[in-house]
C-alpha cells in the first residue's frame, strides 16, 4: 500500500467500493432493490442531457448555498458578539444547543407552516448550519492569545493588521473546520427538507418521485449528483479558506 | 511632558504590589527599575502602559501614539517572519524596509529573515521583540528584562544595538542584573526602597 502514489489512493479506494456495489447489485439481481453503479451512472449521464436536470440542480444549489451563506454570516456575527459580551453568550447558549438537537424533520414540518415550500431548503440549511458555525467561531475567538492582543493595543496596531496577524490565524482553524463540516450538513438537511416539502423543480422533488415510481436508478443517479456537487462545494470552500489562511502569514 | 506616577497603588486580591508609589522619571533618560521578584516592577510597567487599572493614583505624561514595550514574554505572532513582526508595528515609512533589514542583521538574525518566528529559538525571538521595541518611534520605551536568556556575546551585541536607539528617549528598564544599569549609564530606582 505504501508504494501506491498518494494521489492514486482515493481513486483506488473509490474503485474498490464501486466494485463492492456492483457485486452486491449483481448478487441481489433486482435493479428495483439495488441499482448497479453502471445503471446509475448511465441514468445520470442521460439525465445530464436534459435541461430539467440542470434546472433542478441549480434550484437546489442556489437555495442550499443561500441558507449556508446566511447561516455562516449570522453565526460568525453572533459568535463575535458572544465573544465580546458574556450576556449574549449566556442568552444564545441554550437556544443554539436546542437547535443542534432538534431533528431535521421537526424543523421541516414546523417550517412548512411558516414559509412556502420553495424556500424551505434555505431555512432548513440555515437552522442546521447556524449553531455549528456559531460554536466553531466562538471556539476560534477563544483561541486568540490575549497577550498578543495586549501587544497590538500597546503598539497601536491598526484593526486590519490586528485582524490579519493576531485574530485570524488563531481563530481560523476552528472557523474553517466548522465551515467545512457544515457545507455537507447544509446539503444533507436541505435535500431532506425538499424531499419532505416537495417544492416543484427541486432535486428533493426528483428524489421523491424516484421513490414513488420505484425508479431506483433515478434515485441513485440523483444521489450521485448531490454527492458530487456537495463534494465540489466543499473543495471550493477549502481552496478559498487556504487563501484566507495565507493572509495572516504576510505582513 | 515628563512621565510621572502619583500615589500609584495596585493589589491582586490581598496582595498589595504597589502602595502609594510616586516617582518622576527623568525625561530622555534611562531608569533601571530594580528590586526582588514580585516587588511590582512588571506591574508598574503595565500600569504605565494602561494594561492594568490602578486601585488608586494616576499616571501622567504617557504619549498618545503608543508606547514601545518589550514584555517579559516575546509576544510575537508565531506565523509571521521576523520582518513581519516589525512591519506590524511600524507605520509605513519610505525607509521602513531598510530599517527592519538593518536591525535584524545587526542582531544576528540575517540568516533567518524569511523564517516564521515559531521556528526561532528563545534567544532569537527575544531579539526580534527587542528590535520591535527599539524601532517603534515612541518617546517612551518600557523594557521588561530585555536581555533575559541571551548568551554573553549576543547580549553585548544587543546592548550595542540598543544604546544609540535609546538615546534621548525616556526608558524604563526592568532588570535583575546591575550590569544592565551600568551598560546604559542608567538612573537606578529600587522599588523595595
């Protein structure tokens, strides 16, 4: 295993599990129960040739990313307030702890009463991501070395330079970890919300229909599409965060 | 305006560190602040820098544009290079880069200009912190055991580098070493007496 080039290892691991999936579907022998990877990929490629596929994907992508972005901004802002004012931290702590433990389905059903199903995935991604970003940012803020802050204060370092050289490098690992974890959570919860709320033209609606019509290759093809696009978002996010990380190294 | 502390008092819990302490520090001169550990030397610097609130008394004559302060710890952002640590506190000036380069080379750090300070030894970090305090253009300089942990040769080079850069500035030099006061021809202030 040690002789395999590092870049090849994840490809080989993915190939292994695809082989296991193929073998399992051949053993079951009923595509309706377990579609093979070949059939799922073929279905995915055929779906990709339709405008409806891209419309649905864009609809869901836009809604989930909107919920994720709003939750990230709100989570970071609230954590900054909580880091500064103990009262805010004490007030938010039970609310966000409760948000973390409430099942997604409960949120979805409650949200269906309050918002149109078209906007459901925005709200659900928001409420699932918010406590994760808040906790990660607050933890990051608490990693900032107060002695370096004192030094910056004595030397009258500008706010921007203090942010770049003292605050960001200390807080970023924890914030970045929360952002990375929650992008996957946003996709999982957002799509789950769409499956329950069935907004027209969404990926969730397509998954729901695949279930109703027992179209297992469709279910697997859409799931593959979600996995790929969610992984793509996570990769782009990691690249962006690496750039932000480097800001603190240059002064 | 002369730096002056009037009736300065500070206690941590039941332990009074400074009691009604008053002193006028000579303008443009170096004062070596001496005394046993725990007698309030660092507390005095922190009160002057505004990092602690006194229980009583006042500090007068502190410049508004910042103080050049070398803490007991190095307090350098670990991811920055030595030059980055200095740039952080030096406002943009046409000769800033030349000043930084000269200072780091004079202090024997010329071979490590591009290295982050987290990779530096304790003595190297101490010298970067000293360079930061010396280059920062404040008329008031607070140095808390600046040569602690330096070997004899490095200490001598650091003193040679510091001497012209402290000339004409009001300096409080906290030290346990009487040789430091002698090296800078400093006035001596013993907080115990």
